[in-house]
C-alpha cells in the first residue's frame, strides 16, 4: 500500500477493518428473514421479525464507522480512492455500488407524527445520535418520535442498515482487488470474476 498517501492508507485500512466487522454480523445472520405485519387477523396485530436488538445495535455501530463523514473509513472518500485506482473498464460496475449506497439512504419511506415528517435517513440519524450513542440534544426529540413510530420505524431502520452493510461489503470487494488482497467471503471477488470472464 506504499503507493497511497498516508491519509489514504489509513482510510483504506480503517475501511477494510470496518467491512470485516460488518461481514461478521452479516455472515452470522445469512438468510435472515425480515418481515413486518401491521393489521388484522388478530386483535391489534403488529408483528416484526428482524435482527435481535443487540445484533442490530452492533451492526449499526459498525456501519457508523463508514457512514459518518468524520470517520476515517467514510464511504464516499474510500469510494473516490478506489475509483481513482481502478481500471476504467470496471468503473461502470463500481458506480453501481455507489448508487446502491445512495439508494439505501433514500428508501423513500417517510414517517409522520403530530404534523412532523421524517425520512428514513433522518430517522436513522436520530436513532443513531439521539438513542444509541451521544444522546445529542438536537436529535433526542426526533429519537423520541422514532420510538413512537413503533415497529414500522424499527423495521425500516433495520432494512436501511442491512442495505448499507451489504454495500460496504460490495465496495470492500473492489478495495481488496486494487490492494491485491483477499476479498471477504460474502464480498465480490473481482479478480476471480475477471479471470473467469477472460476464459
């Protein structure tokens, strides 16, 4: 990795470390079924099937290492480093990863309560900053709203976190390729894919 600047080397190492942590959670819950029901048949039925709470907190903690701009492993910065080093013939495939990252954050779901609207991304950040980590005063009120939205918001937060986690693994596959390192088992094997395509 001596061809990279010191800052970029730290970013790439931090990203691979974060991706390995995310991978560990995804691998343990491979095949996990997410479902959500709200209405009849039973009285006041509201069912939610997702990750256990402690696993979800661990996953969101690991995703946070790549999601927040102040983190060394911040996804857009790492993406730019990878794209700058990647053969241009692969840019189209890498750009799909960036699109997936953006789509995961803008899933189009809005929550409404007492005249207040919140997107999934806003709910995610309120939950992360107001509920889990800092109890940041500016996020506490919104975190309270997220709790009041109930299972529907928790389901959507888990879906967004899961989608972000999968995208982290996708980018890590390209990063492993430019570093000539082994990809994570659940990640794309770009070198193997290129070898197969050449046959």
